[in-house]
C-alpha cells in the first residue's frame, strides 16, 4: 500500500526522532548505514522532508539531518502526503477510471468494501504520531529494519 520510498521516509523520521532530535544532526552516511538504505536515494528522501520542514538540514562537515518538528507534531499522514500523496485514499484500488468517486459513476466490484478500509487507514495514519510510535514501543530503536527491495 505504501511505496518503498514512503517506508524509507517513515523509518528515517523514526530513526532521527530516536537519535537526533532538533538540536543534534546526523550525517547521511550514518543514517544510510544504520537503516540499510542507499545513500543517494536516502538523500533525496531526506531533502524532500526537510524542504517541507519535517526535518532540518545543515550543510557542511558537521552538518546532517535532524528533526524539523517535534515528534508529537508529525503524524504518519504528514509523511505519506509528502512522499506518496493522498491519491490512495481517493482513487480506485484496482485502477478502474469510472470508480474514482465521481458522481453517477458505477463503482468497481470492491469499492464499497475498500471504502471502509481506506477511511480506517486514513484515520489511523492521521491520528498516529511519531511520538506515539516511540512511546508505544520502548525497543523501537533496537529494531533491525528489513531491507526493502
């Protein structure tokens, strides 16, 4: 449901919330190694999040990335919207054009069932903050993240 890019973005924000905060900066190579994400790809993701002020970025030899906002002010939907957009919450799951919630359109065969699921996922992502993820699982910084291909 989420793109690999979005999964990387969420993992990166969690990592920075645990290890950096707003004052400390961590270099991209360290983040890349610890999360097992290719450095150039990660750089684009982090720059995009910094451009939207979720992260902060400092250039130079002592530069790196840190949190641009407090973890309790960043919901999962904030990250999803920046990286993947919100189309998955508004379009047909199987890609049928007439199903795109247009007035008078005949919905696809799974429209009614997925509409409920789509709302539940949107509500979950909207209500769950990075801080809540960290608070609900004290061992989150010890997790080994799987490599996403």
